C-alpha cells in the first residue's frame, strides 16, 4: 500500500503508475507548503476546540507540523515530497505528519477534505502574493514619481504620440507620472485581492456539505486571519475567485509594465536615442560587437503576454464546471501559481530595470516640436479668437501642408497668414515651440508644469497614505 495516498480502502487493485503520476500537481503546488501548514494548524485548533481530539493529540500534531515547517524552510521537505508519490502538497504534508507522529497523525484529516484544505490554502497564498504584488507595484510607482520630479526640474520635453505619430508636446515628467498612475492603480488592485482574501474561511466545509464533527470553525478562521467562516460549504470549496482575481491583478500590473516597456525599448533604439539603459541592465550580441540590447524590458513584455494567456486558461478551467469540486480545479492551481510566481518576478525586474534608465533630456526636448506637434495649440488659439473649431482645424491643416512642402517648421509668418485668413484684426498669439505649448495648457490633469507638479504631489500623498496604513 502506498502510504502517500490518502485513500485506498475500497480498492483491491493498485493505481496505474502513469495515471497516478499524471494526476500529481506536486511540482507546481509545493510553493503552497507553508500555507498548508498554517491551514493544518488551524484545523488542529478546530478539532481541539470541538473536543474531537484530546489536547495531547493536538500538541503532538502541532509539534509534527513545526518539524514540517522547519523542513520546508531548510529545503529538505521539497526534495522528500517530490521523491514521494503524493498527489499534491496537501497529501505530502499529511503523509509526513503521519510519519513523524504515527498515532496523532491519524487524526489530522478528521472532518477535513482536501477540498476545503485547497480552497483555504489558496486563499492564504492569494493574500500573501497580492500583498507582495502590491508592495512591488507601489515601489515602481514611487520610482517613477521620483524620476518624474527630476524630469520636471529639468523641464525635459517629449513629443507624445498617438498611433506612434507625433501628436502633442508633453513633459517627460508627465509620461513618468502616467507610468506611476498605472502602477498605483495596480497596487490598489492587489490590495483589494488581499482584502478579499481575509473575508471568508472555507476551512471546515469538508468535502462539500460540512461535517458531522463539531469543528470550531470560528477559532480556525480567527487563527488564519479571516473575518468569519464561509457561509456555504458547497460554494466555498469549488470557488476559485480569489486565485483568478490574483492572476488578473498580476496580468494587469504586467500589462502596465509591458506598455511602458514598449516605449522604453523603442526609445533606446539609436534612431530615437531618448534613453540609454545602463550597462548593468543591457545585454550585448554574441555576433554583433556594437549591440546594446534592452532585454529586461522585452522580457517583461513577453511575461505580460504569458500572464494574460494564463488568465484565459485559468478562467477557462473554471468555466462550465458544476458547483462543488471537480478535478479540473487542480489545474487552476498549477496555472495560477506558475503565472503568479513568474509574473511577480517580472514586476520586480521591471522595477529594477526602470532605475537603470538614463534619460537623454537634450535629445528628447530638441525633438518635442518635430512633426508639427504644436498645430493643435495654434488651432485652439484661433478658436479662442472666435474662429469655429472646424474652420480653425482646416486652416491650420493647410498651414502644416504648406510648411511640410517647404520642409520647415511653423513660424511667426504662418501665424500672421492664419490671422489674415481668419479675418482677425489683431495678430494671433499661439505657441510655436514645445516648451510654450506645455506652458499654455490650462486644464487639470494636463501636461502644464504646474498641473504635473500638482498631480505628482497628489499621487505621492496617496502612496504615502497607503504606506502609513501598512498596505505597502
Ligand atoms: N489534488 C487535488 C487538488 O489539488 C486535491 C483535491 C482532490 N479532491 C478530490 N475530491 N479528489 O485539487
């Protein structure tokens, strides 16, 4: 009899080795080991609180779980578990406890199913990793904001693009603050997942309907930091919302990282030359001696794609299942864990690589007006002088076409011609360069230096507040 198996009494034949191996999630769910130990400990409290087991048994179980905890910490548990034929980390820990404390160990699984155990362990994992994701995203937001402050002081300009075509001048600080905004939102998304993972404790739900054993579910929920035991056993054991929400938060945070990465990759190309990645973050080519490649940002982009694919896979795995537990749900665990571990590593890499970006302020600023990026402000100036917007758009469009034919920028002569064409009595005053353009912006949330300073300060305050609340 394989003592790693938690069942077998009703069978006479042994399981087919290949099928048994296919059914194991141990390689992927080993990372859950510390959370399973916590869950097992709480179950011991529930059993003891309900007088299902004697205090001596509870103590023996706790001490065996302490030993397992030590083995997890020093790495010996993983090796032994992999060598065993356990179906999952939950079975491996149960088997190890039975080995360490044969008599008490036989009581650990009383009134417990791997179904409520998996759901509870996953909730603890989601809470832990969401907290880590939140801290990572908040750190990146702060890094982007500190770079934004420097760029604001330097007055660095940048041609914002839409469709990758020159659109309007902005401050580099505005771009960096935009990156910070998306990461602050990613952190808040992680916070919501962590908060949800403190609400309902599935432990004590048994396989799907509760148990006839008088478990002290409140004690278990309290011990694991949940507000209360879950209300419906059937739903609690088959629910994977927390795991999906965690993966969604990971995928979305990486989505933000991937978009910023895309621009940084492009800007590091010599044709742009807006940024250079420090040697510490660059890689070379094995053949082309001149190469300096921005690999970390390219890899982050790819990890974002991986997390997005994993999210779709995880959603698919849970879709169309009836209520309760189905073995398909085991795969959710593998998909979510792998994507979360890789995703959080990629977020840490993005944060680290961002600090190695060296901005070429002069080159960015010099090109911010290229491509007639002030054209909109000139049209706006006409509108402010009473020219209907469509007419202003057309007139400035014609000026741009003329300047383009003559291969020159828009200048004072064009403003004079526009004033004449629009029938204005007074000369037209409008920004003709990128610096004047950003200074002329009036709306809140705009790229005007004063607004950017205000927005940076406001977001800094938001991040400082969440740090004070201990969520960072
Ligand atoms: N290996 C399963 C998992 O990780 C454990 C739950 C099995 N439950 C069951 N009723 N067969 O999801």
